[in-house]
């Protein structure tokens, strides 16, 4: 990692099962080798559950990304995964993945509507600030995504009522969804 990230980088992530002893040991080794603590922030995610049980190879209750990609896009999988906070237990379900797929289609249709309108109407103000506020709150991707989806719903209503919305709003939404890894 040092070759690509340097002596110290911003965020080191891992499962909650690595809080002790793996990450403290890793950090101690970095201090000894470089004098730096490797990462400024250490975040630890909860596990993904399937029907209330921890997803694991040993239990045989897991999906591989390759399997999920047979029926769903990578963007839909990411949309689903950012829908919950990294420190909350997530109960994975195919239904949840289907919902994420529908949300993704809704976003893409709305962005296309805005781009096709070519309008220089109202700017959709405050979107980026609200998004950043949620991301700054312990990397709350679930709330950040919700801010974006609420904007999509409001913009669709505005367009349905023949209100003009600036085409730049589509570009801003694409940029913010991109921060969540969703294209």
C-alpha cells in the first residue's frame, strides 16, 4: 500500500472484526517503519446479513459480485450498498437490489429529461451543501443518497408542472452520484 498511497493517507477501512488486534498491529508497524500512523481515519463497517445471519463463506449464505452482475448492473449494486450507513447492519435482499435498480432508472430518466430540455431555468440550490453535510456526518452515504433522491423527486414534479430547471442541475446530480460511485 505504501508504494501507491505513501506513508500516510486519509481513510483506512475494514470490517469491525479488525478493530482489534489487526488494525492496531498494522498501525504500530507503520509507526515503527515510517513514523506515521498510516491513516488519518480508521473506519470499521458492520457486516452484511442475509436473513438475519452474517453473510459468510463458511455458512454458504453469500453471493459473489460476479453472480449479482449476472442480473444487475454494478451501479445498481452500489446504489443498494450506499443505501445504508457503513456502521449499521444491512440485511441483504434481492428485493432491495430490485428497488435500487428502479431508483437508478428513475435518476437516469430525470437526468435525460433535464438534458433534453436544454433549459436555462431555475438552479436547484442547496443540493451540494446538503449532500456534503450528510457525507461529513460520519460518511453517511444513506442520508446523502436520500438527499439526492429527494431532489430527483422534486425535479420530476417541477418538470411535470412545466417548470424550467437548469440543465446544470443534471450535471450536478451526475457529479454527486459519481462521488457515491454511481454513474
